[in-house]
């Protein structure tokens, strides 16, 4: 399969532990943020999103936190599983140029059994 | 319900040649966006199409062009290929006006030699 993110920052966690992936965004006018998971050979897959009028949003095993003061976004994965191993990207939407998404550089999550 | 399909999956072209990549949007989605993902980086927005017209463009030269057809499928054309055009090209479809509810295809890996 395709190899994505050969030189990305890597987070290595033990199976069952919680993972926290961080992201700094650039545009203070961005009002919508999304976390994507990208496995080798596949396109980005939606995980969870949050609007700028919220600080926290929870999904199944995942939580996104938004700190607009310092333009910081984080993704928390509870009880990390081997299937969570992938590259994770945050993306922001400022409503410009056809609702374009601006992606961060990505973090590779490696889950050790 | 089918997802986003892209063709071909892999392609090798020579510098200076032209290439056409194809994308079929997810059922019910009328907007198509194209992204370029270089190895080890996040996707970068190329442009978006809605109602067969370009609806926003990122920082890409005019030799990157596109089309959208009445059935919402789309093509990405790149003329005068350069070595730096080697990348994974991702297509994403969404309902019009969606801030980020994009469904991504698995991409076309283009290698320019």
C-alpha cells in the first residue's frame, strides 16, 4: 500500500493507553475544525469535528478540544487500539475559496501491542 | 451508497506531458474538491467545482485545471508536468455548503520522471 507521512512526528503509545495528538492552527477566522485519520493507501477519513463556538466535543472513544485563545486543537483517543495506528491530520475551514480545508502537517500514531 | 472513486490508482508520466485524473463523487454530493498531497505532508487544496464551474482555488498555477460533469463527476488536468507534481491527488465530494463534511477517495499516486 501507499506510504503516507514518512517523516512526520510520531507518537508511540501502548495498546489500551490514551493518546493525545496536538495541532496548532493558523487562521483566527477559522470557524470549523476537523480531525482526519489516514491509513496507508487510503484517503483521509473523517473522525470528529468541532465548531468555533464550542470548546469540547466527544464522540465514540474520541474527544476534540479547541482552545481559540492560543489557536490549538487536540484529539484524545481513549483506550487506543492497534487499528488506531495511522497518520492523523487536523484541518481548518475559514470559509474562504470554496470552503477549502487547510490541513496541518500530520502526526503518525503507532500503537504497540 | 457508494463512496468517492478515483482512477487510475497509480500513474507514471514523463516531465512535460499532460495528465487527466478522474473522480466520481459520492451519491447525493454535488460538490467536488481536489487536493494534492506530497509525501510526508498534509493535503493542499487545489480547487473546488460546483454546478460545473470552479468555485474556489488554492495557490496552484493555471496548468492545473478541472472539469465537472452534469453527473457531478470531475476531472483534474495537469499540463506541462514537472517533477514536483509527483504526489497523491485526492478527490473529495460533499453536499454544497458543507463546511467540511467531505468524503475523500483513496487518491491517484502520480509519479513524474
